[in-house]
C-alpha cells in the first residue's frame, strides 16, 4: 500500500501554546496541503490514528511531538512508514535542527522543496528496581542521572523557556548527584562513578546543548557521553561547555558509539527519553539502534556536512 493524502498533526500546547497568528498559519499550511487535521492531546494513542494510511504526515510541535509519533509508529503492527515532515514550533526543536529546519521560520512555504533522509531511531528498554519494564523509542536523546533530573526540573520551569534548562542544571549540580554505572558497549565494559550517562541520535538536547556533538542521525550508531563525578566547582566549569560541545575535551568526559549499549546503575537513577522522564528508579537501561528506517522530509535549502549524500533519495 503506497498511502494516499497527507495528515497534519498539531500540538496546540507546544512551545508554551500558539498565538493567533501562528494558529492561523498552521491552518493555512494544512489547507494548502489539502490535508486532514488532527489536534493532538497528551493522552492520545497514536497507534489508533492509522498513520500508515497516509503518504505523508506533518508534525507541528517540538521534539516531544516527534517522539510521540515515532513511538506510535514503533508500536504499530504495520510495516509501512509514511514520509514525515516537521513544522518545528516547540521550545527546543533539537531534532528538527538536525534535519535542517529553522525555528525562526517554522511553517514551510507552499513552494518549499524537500529531499528525503532515512534517519535512525533508538529503542530504549528500562528495568526499575521492582523489576518493572518499560520500552520507548528515542528519536533525539536520552539520559540517566543528572540529565534526567534536569529534564524533570526543567519541565516544571517551562515558564522560563530555554533558560529553564540552565537554571535546572545549576540547581541539580549543587546537589552533587552521582551513581555507579557499568556500561557495556560493542567495544567492552567499564565501571565508573558518574553524574550522567547520555545517549544521542542527534547532536543537540535541551534546546541547544551539544551533549553528543558528533552524533549523526543516519549513521547506524548511538553516541554515548559519560561525565564522571566531579567537585561542584569543577562541574560549574565543565557543564557550561556542553553548550558548545567543548566538554568532550575534559578528562572527566568519556565518549563512545555503539549499535547496542547496556547500562547497569546503582543506586536506582532517573532516566528520560526525549525529555520525558520515564522512571525515577531505573537499575538497567539498554539502547539498541534501528538504522535508517524513518523517512524524513529534509529542506533542500540547508543540510549539514554530517549528512552523507547517499542518505538522500
């Protein structure tokens, strides 16, 4: 089945909510595509939308909206995946940035032309201290420890916009959190005392922090960044450099890539996937790459050197 027609999914609360002008532009965009329109809700079951019936779906929202759709696709029994286009009107828009979309002009013009890039995604499986298991598809980033604590606190501080991540990071650093982590990758196993273990499918997280600056969304690997336990003063020097990706030069930072990574953590730690905290008491996390299986529309006016020409069709 090739699919017919287009679907526009609009998250009305992304980016703190849409003003009248943006709401009008989104409707005009959907009408220009002669598309069906669905306004999403936090409790929506995306597996019931019949996404595989459409030629292309447009996601009007942020990284969370993209993650929800990808999880609907991941859980669906259908083998067919529609083309996916983005209208980045969220707060951070980190994954949209990796695809070349602009948050300054988020709504595509009718004459815009798109190529197709086949992106990876990562299946994250978590076990908590009571033996409960949870699985979620990760499109952009995930994190264990400090990264997840910051995501949880920043979510309660959204009134401050992107600054909420900076404020939340400083607040959590002062508590000096750390965990014992045993990380097993394709290349071996290592145990260390760490503040965080981050996974990246794209370079950016948290609205512009380059936690995994060398990550590529179509290379078949998940990038791993581990930051060891450090003194507060050292952390306050190190962590601001995550904004530019220079943190990977510090001796306390370890990076790696893998197709599959397993992390055992003691004591139980919080974990987030694409900014959503899925557990506060995780003891084991496994991340496995599903390579080049999501067909995203990529603006032809801009793409990054990390994209390989063979990825386009």
